[in-house]
C-alpha cells in the first residue's frame, strides 16, 4: 500500500474458519479494515509456469489454492486427483475478499472434456462447483477471468477444495434490503436458496411482520429449487407506513423441522442483516411519456420535446419542470 514504508505483519487469530475484518496499525493509528480469510486446511501457492494442463500443479484434497491472474488472458491450471464417486465442493473467494477478478472456473477430465463450470456472472458473486467424479483420474481445474482483456497483480483468488458439508442444511438470501409497495398493487420478492449436505427437500417460505392491509401467501418450493418468489400484495388505499419484515424457510430434515431466517446479501465480514424494510407508497395516477429522441441543437436556439400525459383518472392541475439541466 501507499505510504507504508514497508510491509506490515499480522498475527492470524485463533478463530473458526471464515472471513474476518482486520485493521493494521501504522504509527499507532488504525488503517482501513481489510478482509482476511482464515482457514484450517493446507495452503497451496501458485507456481509458474502453470498455463496449461501439462505443467498443472497437483492439489491435495482438502486444501486451499492461492493464485493470481497476473496479466490479461492468463489461465491457471491445477491438477486434482479423483477416485470414482468422490464428491468435492470447489468454492472460489475473490470478490468476497476485494479482488476485481470476475472468476471463471472450468473442471476438465483427463481427456480434456469440460465436466463442470461456473463463473461469477452466473453465480451472482464468486462461483462454486459441486462435483462427483464418474471415474478415477487426474482432473484439471482451470481458473481465469471471464474477460480476456483483464488481469494484473490485484486479480487474486483463493479456492477452497474440500468434501461438501455432510449435515443437510440450507441458507436463504435476499438480494435487496427494502421493498416499496404501491397502494392496491403487488411486488415480487425473489429469494435465493443455497443447499448443503445433499439437502434437496421442499422448503416453505413465510413472511413475518406484515402490517395490516399487506398480505403475502406462503410459498412451498419443490425439491431442489434454488430460488423462489414471494408476492407482497396491498389492500386498496392503505396508509403510508413502514415495517420490518422477516422471511423464514421451514423444511423437514431427518424427520425434524428445520427453520432458517433469510438474510440480506452481503460480502463476508459485514454484519448479517435479517430484516427487510417494507414501505407502502401512494400510487401516482399520472405518467409522462416521451418518445426517445437524440438530436443536436446549437447554443442559443430552442429545442422542443413533446410528451404525452396519461392522467389515470386524475383531473387536477399538474406542474411540469425540467429535471435534467
């Protein structure tokens, strides 16, 4: 970093594996916190050359591999030995730790055939792969950036390779922290489901904390579902108000009910937020509609743009003024 005058050291705290926020000190003053990933598995560092399968570094299971896409177009190859039926979870940590890497993961068998892949664009964050080997062999994991024009020393990644959790469980994530609901309207709230421990059972979603005049029916997700949609509905003419909601999911695991509370999507190290802010708003009956128009106008001249007003039953006066100046 700038103005440090040399490297700074940190002692790894004796805590459970996870992402921590750590603040270094310089001349007695705390610097901005950085995300620090702590794990108990063996750490494997990248060693060049590793840009094709013939020089891929062997990776023991379980372990955490560390590398960088240090220049545009760079691809890192890692060799993972599998036995038939062996199941592992490959979990990338790049964006979660502040890396700009748009990670792309590709797993290939000994014949060079792609058997699993994922990227940060489709995963809504750092990608992960769950894989069960159909045959013995030395498989290859290819790590790169989704865009070949990107790379540099800051494009770092950590990838955890380990057996998946054995305990059946699930996690519910909300992509937003607030919802505005028009009077006499409806709004879809999408939730994301992350399953672990080979859990595939149905899940029932429920919303707690709904104020009077607002309803949301329970939704039962089918087996294996990775997402669901709750529909918030407003009665006619409710008061303008705000409320804090909680979304819960209930499933049956090994004959017992398992309840999980949804949390707002966040990066590791941030505080977990489980409450969703609901705001009811007055529905605006009128709209201004304009046709897209791109033209040049000389300075000092007059440019006219026409709009249509959809009143929606509103007959009162409307004041119109320019929003962009």
